[in-house]
């Protein structure tokens, strides 16, 4: 196949001007202080907008659960 109409440099650059990647934005969780994506539940503590939404300890085994409980307790006492 042969190109019928060649695109100019300015046309090419105008099209590519919207292809830039944007840096990810993060906020700090109000409960545990870890960085979280806006409008998403905190993966560390399970809180969203000051309310507990998910139980992060539910699917952990006994050893990991004890470790996570200790970690969350230390953060909560600060």
C-alpha cells in the first residue's frame, strides 16, 4: 500500500501532543496515613472517607492477621 496523502509535521505533532503520560496522583489515608489513590478504598486499612468499608483482615491467615492487627493498632494509637 502507498500513502495517498502525507501528514505534515505539524499535523503529526498536534496528534501526538495528547499522547503524553500523566503522573499518578496520591492522597494520604486519613486513617493510617499511607498514600492512596483518590476515590479508592485504602488497601492497607479498608477505610474510605472516614468509614470502614472493607475488612482487610478477613482473608488473611492467622500469622498474617496477628501481624496486621498489631500494625493497625500501632497506627491507630498515634
